C-alpha cells in the first residue's frame, strides 16, 4: 500500500486559506475516486472537493471549523490499486510495516523496555522464591456491619396504589398523599384523573432536554462576524410607517389572474418596483459607504443602478443574493429572478457574483414579519428595508360624500434601518413617505 497526500488546492483567486465546513468521510472510511469527501468554504463560496484516488482515509487536517492554508495537507489516503500518472509524484512509498506480533523477536526498543523493567524489579523473575517469602497470614476479627438505616416513608409511600399509578403520579409531580381514594383506601387511575380535574397546575410546564454545544462554523460563523461588524461600526436608526395596501393587494390579484405561465406575483416584486421608482429622488439611500482607513476610505458612493439584495433564509443561515439592475426589470422579470435566486441560495448553488455587490437590501419574513422590525444593515450598504406582516383592521375611510365610513382595510408596516453617518432621519422619513404614496396608489407603479 502507498499513501497519497491530498493538499489544499487553490480554489479561488486571491484565496490564501479555506475553512473546513463539513467532512463527508472520517478516518478509516473508504473513499472512491471522484467521490466528494469534504466541503471547504472561502470568503466567496462553499466548494466540495473530490478524491482523485480510491482508498482508505488514514489522516485528516483538522475538525470542522478549522482553517487550512492553500498547499497544506488536507487528507492522507491509503491508495488501493494503481495510482493515476498525474498524481504519482504525490504518493509516498510503501507504508511502514505493521507492529510485530506477540511471537516475534524483540527489537532494540523492546529490549530496552524489558531491561528497564528488570532493573526496577530485579526479583520479578523469581516468582517461586517470592511466594515462599510471603509472611504468615494473620487472623483478624471480622468487622461488625453497620445497622441498615430505617427508611423514612413519605406520604405517597404510605398510600395503597399500583406501580403504574405511582409511576404516573411521579411523572405528573403529584403526591399520592394528596389524592383521596374513592373506595377501599387504594388510589386508582380514576382517582388520579378526578384529582387532576379539580386541582389544576400539576401537569409539568415542559420537559427538560439535555444541554448541547454546537460549534459556530461555516456560513453561520460568517453571518455572526458580518452582523457583529455591522452593529459595531454602523450607528443604526430605524423608522417605521403604516401603509394601506388594500388597493395594492387588489392589483396583485388582478395581475395573477392573467399571469398565464409566468410566476405568481407576491408582494415583494411590487415593493421592489416601488423602491426602484423612489430611490432616484433619494440617492443617499441607494449607496455604499467605505469607512476604512485606506486610500479609498471615507467615501460614499451613490449608485445610479439599483442592485437590490434580497435576504433569503436557508438551511445554512441567512444569505443575501443580489438582483442586478432591478430598476430595468418589469414585475414578471422581478418575480422570476426572485424565485431563481432564492432557489439557488437554498440549494447552495448561488455564484459568488450573485452574492455580492448589492447597493440596497430588502428583508422580509412574510407572514412571520410581525408588527415592526429593526433590521441590521448589510454593510457596506447604508440602508435596509423591511416590509412586515399584512393585517386586516377596521378604518375610517371617505364615503365620497364628504363623510366617513368604517371599512375593513389591509395594512402593512414598512421598516427601514439607516446608517446615521450617511442618512439623516429626515431623509429616511421622506423616502418612506414617498414609497408609501406609491404603494397606496399602485397604478403609479405601473406607469413611467
């Protein structure tokens, strides 16, 4: 057998190291040629690596969450069969011979160990003589056993009940001494049921579960670092406004009823279209702030195009794919791109280009959106917008004759968080009010 050392390959321009996200194989496992055995994560993407040989894994570089430099050993595989010519130079010679069997002649190290044992215990080989030198045994009086403690009976222990009833009472936290039996002094399940019916609060509030520790690695660690850096460096402020989206929901239903084979419109494409129509008058919202100390630091770039980040929840955590040039797309194109990017993010297939370069972000929890949110800015952007849950509530509306009437309306709060170094409160409020005007008069969204 020969050992093949798989070194960490160069998986991206400018990448010096990568993080071990998930091992698909462990030491001792067999791996086939071209089989994925580990996922490595860089600053830009998660990349699965495949084995170029078939064999048994005998050594790995580290645990999940550890970093491996480019060119460093990642895994050592004991190769089976012929070694491909293109990697033959990376294969070591024959593996060292296995440890000797018990009947083999001792080597130099074994002789040294035996010599040390004999030096420490020179009489060890004279077993018969050692037994002959043992002193005469002495008869000692047997120790008097301590009296067994007298058990203290609790109220429950004194009550007559079957083991099943006792177990059930113990699980419910009920002292059987508090339960009055219906007949012959024995507590039965029916007595326990009656007690529970008239004496509430005995059922446990919940069940304890074992503590668990989970290492923060991969995407979860990247999210934690980004969120901490954003809150640490950006002075956030938030603004929330209520929007009547009753007419917008009517328009959405009308469009969906004639969509044909186009994707179904949710609220999000309509909101994005309204944002794209509003930001030209508020360029400070669609911007990025380089707050570094380098030559390019201290500069705010107000972008003409809207590259809109769309926060998407995945099994790996929150990801923000970017809709490029959102201002150039119609509602159906926006809906189609939202679906495509969300699926790519969830499946881990979003490219590094699709995950960076945003100028403004929208984050939505849909039905879980709550009354209001204070989202964290996606640094180096300077603003993030969060639509909240739509609720129905009675409101006073004009009756068209100078009076008012009560009508059921659909309402949604719009939240925005801004970087106070770049965006003033007046600017954020003015932007949201302009956005509200479009959403409450949705026909304006569809006209140039």
